[in-house]
C-alpha cells in the first residue's frame, strides 16, 4: 500500500513539472489590434447644386425673386398680373410649385420696364409703324398708369364701409352686409382668379380691368364666375360671406400695377 501511494505522488510531481516546462517554452500571445474609431471617414463628394431658374435675372426690373410663403396667385396680385400669365411667361410646368430664390418674369415679354418697376406696355403707332411705348409724362408719379388706363369704379356691394383703407393694416375697404348679398363687378374686366388659395382672403375673385388695374373681392360664401370669364360692370360675381373672416363682409381691394391703393379714390360718392 505504501509503495502504491509513493508511486502516485511521484507521477503527480512529474506531470506538474512537465506542464510547467511546456508553459515556459510556449510563445506569448499577441494582443488583438485596437481599432481607432475616432478617425473620420473621407467626405463623400456631393453633386454641385444647380442655380435656380432665372437666377441670372435677379434684381432686374420686371423680375421678382420668390420669397418664403409666396404663391403664384399672391405674386400675381402684388405685381398686377394674372397668375396664368406668370406661369406662361416663365414656362412653369407646374404653376403650383415654385422655389424660394427662383426668379420669375412678372412683366409681359416685350414690355419696357422702367427702373422703378413701372411697366410700360407697347402700343402700335397710328401709321402702323413699329410699336412705341405708351407712358405717362416724365413728371408723373412712379405709380402712374399708362396713358388712357385710369378707371372709375362702381360700388361692389350696397352695405356700409365698416373699415377703411390703411396700406399697412388693411389693403382695401371692408363693406358690411348679410350672407348671400350680391357682390358686383366694379368695372368691365376678366376673371384672372376665382378660388380659395390665397391665405387670409377666403373665397376670392380677382378681376383684371386693363394693364394697370386689378380689383379683388374677398371672403365670399359663393363664387359665381370662373377664371378667364369676361364680366361687365355691375355683373353679379359672388355672394357675400365670411370665409376666412370674423364676420360677414366684402373685403374690396384696388391694385394699381400691383400696389394697393385706396378704393375710395375710384368710387363715386354715395
């Protein structure tokens, strides 16, 4: 028994010694490489942005640079033009999509535009010669109309004026009344807009009377005319309402080359 125990101890000691020698003779482990995650990746070249349409005309008379919130209808009203004309002059495939910074032609092709922005429309000379510009005398104010284009207007509704003209706060006059009261064309003209796409105006009709004047009729409950329709002074074009307004009223604007002017200067005294 003692002999067997002694042999077992010797075998155990020998095995341990062999293991120690093997460990000492083995090669040390190579540590795993460290990835440097802080190193930035190479920048990916982005395609150069193309200049917006009409950029070469920015700042020129007769052109307008689109601002945030603009619509073609709004630009047309402010420039005294029909939105359909703007779409045609600028070859817009989708007139409902314009971009901030895009430059649009807002004067008719072939019309002379003075430095202060007044559009001078060409007319044929009596002798059938080349077209000559019809323009006001040099002493006329910058917002003067072309010769022969001043107009007088009929009242567009029978109610009383509940708010007068203020260029900064109210760009027209407000006429009170009852829902459904007739709204009448103030002068002969053509419907260049009929819809509800201009914020703050509700159901709106815009008439173009000549190359100088537009009139606008807002907050209607019902429109009775369509775009491109010709109307006569006194024709019923809408029914008074309160669309996009705090009460039933007609908001009536007169635009001279896009600039709001006091309608009272064009309406006959009651």
